């Protein structure tokens, strides 16, 4: 297969713009010739099947923007499914300093390829110029392949269909029907799209699907049948502003991609700044950015010497702003620079260089990979290295999200004792996930029967340090402030989740 362009991190989206999910403002070519049995493209629709019978060797170097795992080893087979709680259980029971984790631990029957009737799952992701979230779904696919290679779900492999879309409501609705009516999927996992939640929420709800996603649009958090592993751009931007406020800036300038949803996203940071009595200015910048110098100058001028600049962009666009500020020698003309979760990638830390070490603070919705040596983190890195050639961004928040989403649905599937994997049984198992130690989040993760879902609402702050992202001073697990009225409303229903003891 010819080289296929994959994005590294997501670009501003109605809700993700600076926070989450998969791709960069520009694309990077990743050779897919050895992965051809797993991926095929039909017009604008990408179908990725992780099936149980073909074993493919995936060699070569992990092309990456965020890669701290610079090379990927080989041998991968499209198969699947970790044991009932393999990743989570191993995280919970093994020593935090354990390094003896291999990909064989992702399943219940190490080394045995699952050959039973496949369990079909599906996901829908944005993949377009400037905004691609495919790293998330591709990492979920890598996890499923690992599971399939090590016993599957009671001998059944997971077959994963990925639909890509270009922010077209008609296309998205059609792809949802394709997954249901043609592919007969029994679960929806890994959805990461600018508008998919808005388009499909009522459809999934009518058919009884409870989606595990990486949220962007407001409906990803405000409906009963989506629960996300990430915070989305609004709550991640809340976290970035919240940390900035601890540094006592005289003003905050909040800049994000000029895409649908900017008002919704900005409402959280504005609530926090207002409660702290700190003026805040909201900007929206067109992406891809054509004149980074002007953007950087404008942000610094608005913030002033004692102000803070908070960005909500994918890494490539955030990077050009930061590099422009450095080139113009104005990066020190503000008190602090911050960013929502997409900037939490080694790609950005390495690209910026040491001048930004300890001066740039990034919200991290998931456990920082670089300083963490837990069994779950080591399994994530091992799966990424062996099976994740299509994950162009390498180690970073987006691939962590895909890993965690796959981990959760595998745990749900493993809990089904009837041996019948139907829409009814699978989605009941998904909804029944409660107090799960994912090894990737500050809090245990619960789906539950709530009218809204913000299952992840506590996180870290990280800062660059010698090409890695490490936890910032006082940047350990911190609850997102209930000053944001949506956080307050969710906690009124669901309470505050217990800490996940396996995440570090």
C-alpha cells in the first residue's frame, strides 16, 4: 500500500481545539505497506479491521511527532483482546516500579491467536486537512490486535471498523448507519470527532449504544450515552487556566482555533478567571496559522508583562506560535505560557528546546508517560512499539486515550459471562463499568446511569524538561474547579470519583 498520511494530533474543533484526540495541523507520512491487511480505504471511508487470523510483521521506526519511543519493533497479528482486566489488573497488583511487562500480558491466553467468531466494534474519527484524530483510533486498534494475539475475548477476536469523516453531518450520520446496518457492530468505541456527538447522539441512544469516546463537542459530555476518557477542550482549558491562576497573573489571554464551539469552550476558562477576579481576553485564530509572528505579538501585547497566555491548539499550531515568540525574543514578555492537553507530547517538548523548560505549562488529562514506570504505562509503551506503527504521534495524550478506551471496552467484554456478545449485552457491560483503575487517569473511571458524563475531571500539569514532559511544580492530580458550572452539575450527580492508585 502506498504511504498514507496520518495526522499526529487534533486541531481545534468545536470542542477539542486544544485538547485532545488525534492529529496535527499538518500530516506526516507513515508507510503502511506491511499493515495493508488491516487497513483499506474506500473513497473517503477508512475501514480498519483487526481480525484474528492474519499475522503481520510490523517493523521499522515509529514515525512521530511526539515520540519518546523512537522505534517500533515487529511482529504483530491482527487479533485481540486482553483478559478480563489484564491491563488494569496488572497495574493494580504489580509493583509500581515493575518493568517486566510485555505485550503478552494484554490477553488471557498469551501467545495464542484468537480464532473464534469476531466481536465487531466501530468508531468514527475526524480525519481532514488540519484536524485528524486517527492516532486515537489507531492506538485502540493496536491494543485490540495485541489482545487478539493473546487469546482474544474468550477466544473471540475483536474486529474494529474505523470510519473517517470530514466534519460533514450527512457523512457522519451515514457512517453511523454503515457501522450498525452493514458491519453489525455491537459496541462503539474510540469516537473522536469535531461534531459526531452532536450528529449521532440521539441515534445511538435510540438503538441502545453507550459510547466510549474522546469527547470534543458539547454533547459528548452533556448526554446520557457518551462517556469519555478525556476532558475535552473546555475542561482541559479550565485546567490550564486553573494552573495559571496559581501563579497570580494580572490578566489571562485565551487563544484557540477559530472553529465551531469556541464560545462553549471559552465559557469554562471565563468562569474560572471571573471567580478569581482576573480579567480574561478571548481570541480565536484561523488554522492552519499563516502568520505566527503576528499572532505571537498580539498575544504578548494583550497579556502584558504580568499576564498569562493560554493556548488551545493542536501541537503543530501551538508550536508555530511559541517558536515565533522565541524567534522574536518576546517569550519572556509575559509571566506564563500555558496550553490545553494536545500540547502534552514529547514532540512539542523536543521541538521547543530547553529555553521553554519550566516556563510552559500544559494541562495533562492522562498520567504523564515519561516519569511513569507503572505496569500499565509499560504495557502501553510496549503495545505502541510493537503494534502501533500507524500511530504517527507516538507517545502522548492521544495514543494514551486510544489505549484507555480499548482497555475499558475489553474490560466490559470480559465481564460478559453469557458468551453472547450482542448490542444489549455489550452495552449493558459498558454502562456497568464502575470505579475502574485504568492506570492512566487520576481518578477511577465510571460510566453509570447519569444524564451527563464528565468521567475524567481531575488531572495533572506538565512542563517541558530536556525533551520530555514532566510534572510541573504543584502539578500533581488536581480536581478541575467546580466554578465551571458544568463540572459542578456533574459532581452533583456522580460525586467525586476515588483516586486511581495504579496511575503512577
